[in-house]
C-alpha cells in the first residue's frame, strides 16, 4: 500500500467524522496569545488519544524565544539547537513502534509536525543518522530509552509522545549549552485531530510552506507589536 493511502486509511478507518471546513487551527481549542501560560488542559475533552489517528502538533519555545534558527529568504537556517530538535523528532518512531512521522518543520521559535499512531505495531527501523544530526542510539545519554522489543503491546498516547519529545530535546540542548534545567518549551502544546485525507493534505501544505510565510507569522517577533 502506498504511504499516502496507508495514512489515509488510518485517518478515515478510525471512524472519524469529516474534518470541519473552517481551515486549520492550532488545536481543537483556539487559544488567544498569552493564554498558553494558564495551567489548563487544551486537549479535546473525552477524546482517547491512545487510539489510532493522525494529529497536527505545534510546540512553541519557552517565551517564544527564537532559539532554533532563523529564516533567510524563505528558508529555515537551524542553529545547533534546531538540529537537535529535528533529530529528536526523527527518533520518535525509533522508540515508539506504533508511531509514524509525516510532514515536519522547525521554525525559529516553534515546530509543526504530523504524528500518526497506528493500531498495530511495526518493526523498529534501523538506526537513523546523517547530516542533520547523530544517530538515534546517541540520544540514550539524554534519557531517551531504547526502542521497545517488537511485539511489545505497550501503546503511548499523543500526550506521552509529545512529553518525551520535549523532555529529551530539552535535555540534549541544555547538555550542550551547559544550562541544566533551563526551560526550552512552553508547558503545553497545540494539536488538531486530522479527520480525513483532504485535511491531511492541507496540513502538509501548511507545514511545508511555513518558512515562506514567516514574515507574516504571528509567532514572528516582528509582528508582535502589530498583533497586540
């Protein structure tokens, strides 16, 4: 089965209702700027985040600090911290066998990505490494546990997967900049449940086109004065 068809079957086969037609939002609850600091849940009440499905996730840096790089002529230029974030994201599917990763981008002060959780487990892939960062095995030193054995029935929901991403990327960034315990991410995150293939494709386009729209992005510091 082609990858796009496989993803669509996960999205639609879970019994989701058609996606709303009012575009893409950062989460099923719309949050005004500044509200993200309030300690309250922004997850969809009563929804089982351990079931098979696809999720558009946005995670913002603490205080929206541009820690991860800069956009130059519509192209993201990551710092060492940005490269760390990208590698940690790629390693998620190594450590959670039921997770598939789709479109993803690192922005100067946030990340966008699609996480797909499958009903069945897949074999753990081989070690990933390369120009964008070290192999996933090298991240065990920051607390990222080795992949579970094939067939392990343990399933982690979206909140646990995001928590792991934030925890291990923070530890690695702080290890390399000698700043233990310094917050890297905001306490919460935004998510949008992707309910059909059309929505999936819109989210992909939004994610991959994000660097080109950075100058208009509400998370861009140059736009804060005009949006307040």
